[in-house]
């Protein structure tokens, strides 16, 4: 039962029926009212269109064609693009307001145009790579790790006299695992532990994600003679340990995945 105080209005869906104007019914009634108005607008537009068409048929002059005021605008690709553009502007402004930076203080490589331009990826020989060790003025500085060659010119540590200059112009992947910067300037990863190989992966990720360093290609290495001795660790204690590990190694087994894509570009 409806409370007697609620005023009644015509039910827009069933003729000759009255319904209460209570709060719960209002959205439905408002929607029906909107639909009714749209219908009237559409019919009025149809009428005007008809008159216009008749005028055209009679050869009379007519004004520009009127758009149906009730036609639903399609969102489409352009609408979506607009939406994303507004979102980006909103996020950038919010960043400026909250952090003082349009990019929310992010300065990584994904905001640099260079990341999206197809770079000049080259295949280096070891000899060519050595030309980019920073000792030739005006040339960029490159280093390689597990076959990937990076431009590290922007890193101070790689300039001549810098603490990591020794890693430039060469694939010293082993040194990244062992810290033997002088003795392990080699891509030979035989006998390294999983932990050491993980640290190579760590540094590979470091270079690939670094905002100032860019991959410039791959270096091709000659295959390692399995009969050649495994490079010794520069720390005698660790040398003894790795000796034990390599004695246990199955001949021909490659350590983890760090060595797997060695010669791919
Ligand atoms: C396995 C051992 C280690 C490896 C592979 C290694 C590797 C590196 C690399 C590749 C960088 C350069 C990062 C860049 O491009 O900005 C670096 C920076 C640095 N490392 Fe090491 N590091 C090792 C151990 C150490 C140790 C033991 C110390 C401390 C005595 C140290 C102190 C530093 C410092 C101070 C920097 C910053 C240098 C600069 O930007 O000028 N590292 N390290």
C-alpha cells in the first residue's frame, strides 16, 4: 500500500494507471520523462526534415541539413584517444600538484625519446669493441656483459681514471660475478656458481634498465675451448672453493641461462 500523502502521477509505461511520486520511483519517472522529451524532439526533427526534403523535390532553396538532435554520438577510436589524452593530462597535472613533477618524479629511460627510436644495433667483433674503451677522445664508451653491448659514455665511473674504466671495451661478464676486475676481463663463465650467475643477471638488468645507458648491439666471441683452464678467482680462498665446484661439474654442461643466448643478436 502507498502512503496516502504521496502525490500520484501518470504511469508513463501503462496508460490510465497512476503511480506514486515517491523517492524510489523518481529515477524511473525522470528517465521516462527524458525518453518522452527525446521522442518529441526526434519527431519534430523528422517533421522539419520532411518539409526540407519536399522543398528540395520542388527545387526550392533550402538551408544546411540539420542533425538529428537525439542522435547518439558514437565514441569510436577518436573518442577513446581523447579519453586517454585527458587522462594523461589529468595524471600529469596531479603529479605536478602532488609531487611538483609532471612525471611523478620518474626520470627513467621510458620517458626518453631515444628508448622508442629504433637504435643502430651492431654486431661487434672483440677487436672493434676494444676501440670504444674511452681512451680515444671523442668516441663513445662501450662495455659488454654476456654479449650485450651498452653505451655507458654518460657514466663517470667508466671514464679513464674512473673506478670501473677497466670494464670498458670488453665483455668482462665474469668480473661482474666475481669482482676480479683485473683477472676476469672475460666472457668465460665456466665454473661460476648459481649465485654468481645471478649477479650477472642483476648487472644485465641494471644496464638494460638504466636511464643513461643504451644497448648498441652484441659482441660475437669465439667459442671457449673446453680443455682450457677455468680462470682462477683473484681471492685465493674463493679460488679453492671454485676449484672444488668445477671438479664436480658434469663435462659439457653450461651454467644456467646466462651463457645460453651468448651469440644471439
Ligand atoms: C662483485 C663486486 C662488484 C661489482 C661487480 C661492482 C660493479 C659496479 C658497477 C658496474 C658500477 C657502476 C654503476 C654505474 O654504472 O653507475 C659500480 C659502482 C660503484 N661501486 Fe661497485 N661493484 C662491486 C663491488 C664494489 C665494492 C666492494 C665497493 C666498495 C668498496 C663498490 C663501490 C662502488 C661505488 C662507490 C660505485 C659508484 C661509482 C661511481 O659512480 O663513480 N663496488 N659497481
